[in-house]
C-alpha cells in the first residue's frame, strides 16, 4: 500500500503555494495594508495634535499653519495614505464577501475611483491653501 503513494501526494499543499494567495497577489496586498497602517500612526498623531493645537483659533491662524511647507506636506501625505489604506481595506472586504464577479469588479472599481478622487481633492485643497491661490 505504501508503494502506491507517490512522493507528490506526501508533500504539503503549502509546498506548492508561493505566497500568492487565491487572487495571486495576497502577500503583496497584505504588506501594503500593514505598511500604510504603520505610516498612518505618526501621520494621525501629527494630525490630531495639529488640530487640537488650533482649537479655538481663527481661520487665518489655521491657514497660516497650513501654508507651512512641513504642514502642507504632512497633510497631503495624511490624506493620500489614508485614502490608499481605506481603498485597500475595502477591496479586501469586497473580494471576500461579494461573490458575483461582475458586482465584485464594479464595486472594486467604484471604491478605487471614490477613494482616489477624494485623495486628489484633499491634496488639491492643501496645495491651494499652501500656495494661496
């Protein structure tokens, strides 16, 4: 009976997996989620403290803060990373729970469009404030 077993049948199924997941991009997607989550920690702390510092301040004081090159870059990074992280997380949820292929593809495209459009609007707003246009 043991002679009937081939070497391949004794191998672990993990031996054939190459970290690609069922959609062939699972590991990369997982790493992107973790990297953006880690990047959001200092960005969110900076954002919260910056906003708290300006509680009760007038509009001119907030605009003056946003005109600082450091603040403008940090705000643009916060917006871009936040929406990229949100899009990536929502894509995973859609891939896991939407089973109709057409609905899945359309949902992912809609989420990507909305998240990147909102990120672009935020970055544009930061640039507009920063350059005073």
